[in-house]
C-alpha cells in the first residue's frame, strides 16, 4: 500500500519545540507564514525581522535568515534591508505592543512610504511577554496588570484599529484582519498571509495582516475559553475582513507570481498604490 503524505511541517519551519504557551496563536501564525514562504519559493532570499515580545525567538523557529530589531523598530529595519537588497523577500513579525505602541511611528511611516514588505501583526490585546500590561489594542473594560480596574476609554483612549488605519495609506497594497479560532478562520488567515506575500512579490507596497489571537496566560483562561473570548469579545471590537486590496486582479494564490526581479514593470499594474522606487 502506498501512503501519501498529506500534511507535514513546512520546510521553512525548524523541527524544534517552541516556548509558546499551549493555546497561544503565535505558533499557528508562524506556520502560516512558513507555508507562504514555501509556496512562493522565497526561502533562500527571505529575511524575517523579529520583534521584542513573545516571538523574539523567531530565529529559532524559522529556517530562514532573520534579524532581531529593537522594540517596535521591525519595519524600519525591514525598510533598510529591502532598500539595500531589493531582491530579498522581507517579512516582519510583531505583536501589538511592538507594532502599535512603541513602534507606531515606524509602522505608519513605513506604510506611508509604501515599502514593499510583508508585515504580520499579532493582536492579542496585551503585552504578553512582559506580564500582560495594557496594549493600544486592549479592550474597553479589559483588566490588565496596568489597568486592574479595566481599561477606561476616557483615561486610556479607545483600542486602536490597525487594519482599518493601515488601509488608509496609499502605500499599503493589502490590509486584512483575520482570526485563528477555528479551522475555517485559519484557512482565511492563510489566504490573507499569502495575499500579503503577493503584494511584495508584485512590488505593490506594504502587505499587512492583523491576526487576532488570545494570550491565554495573561487572560488566565484555558485555551478553549480563550478562543471563545476571541469570538465574543475581540472580534466584536476588531471586525474581521479585508480592508484594502489594491493588488492586480489576476494575482492569486492558485497562480503564484514570479519573483520580483523577473517582473520588470510590474509596478504599473498596481492601482493607486505609491511606490518607493
Ligand atoms: C525599548 C524597550 N522597552 C521595553 C521593552 C520591554 N518589552 C519587551 S516585549 C514588550 C511588549 C511585548 O508585547 P507585544 O508586542 O504585544 O508582544 P506579545 O508578547 O504580546 O506577543 C515590552 C514592553 C523592551 N524590550 N525594549
Ligand atoms: S504569554 Fe501570551 S503571547 Fe506569550 S507565549 Fe504565552 S500565550 Fe503566547
Ligand atoms: Mg501582544
């Protein structure tokens, strides 16, 4: 009998245990990113930009070149990497404390410049690594170690909606918010990550994917309760969906685009998106 392998570890993911808590979304988000790297055949020229946060050890998990950035600066580092080496495939991976708080300046200016980078953003509504402090994405009324009585909108402001905000920049080619709470949502998240890869491969500008995932440990919930919290609370404040897709229509997952160097002139197809070159 011939046994056909239908499921396995992506080549771009190392065969090592991660340090993530059971039920954390980082592992699934890593896998989806690695699947996209494999699918588009960019592993040999991929560079991952790691944040400060629970995913700081990204270099241990991805079998691609990686560079560590100072807290919040992943997209600034990615900009330098891509501009100096336009043939590289550059992806950043950041949490909400990193991308939307200390790194907000770098984030919005990278979006505004239309850098052709792929940005993976994990919104778990807290600073996970440092003990569950309030993030810009913490929900109104949510108790954290720095908002023990619950986030007060009058005092701390409202949650920042990154996917919506990123969609307003001419330099952003793709912006979508997805979640990981069931297999259907994971498949949608996979498609979104692939689309954000295509934005870079078509040299269209920034591809941005916001992934809602629970920080089970700081929520002090079991993984199943935490997923329920994502459905009932997190998705209510952060609606899922595509907020911008300015890629050429004929580009899709089933039709992989060739690597950027082979696509001279591809930028002319990219709708209203501004280009750094
Ligand atoms: C300049 C600087 N300030 C503060 C810190 C401490 N610090 C490390 S990770 C982090 C927040 C991480 O939260 P987030 O980006 O949401 O990632 P998560 O752990 O939730 O995935 C902070 C404040 C640091 N490393 N560097
Ligand atoms: S502390 Fe939270 S974000 Fe960090 S690994 Fe654990 S569940 Fe994930
Ligand atoms: Mg976080």
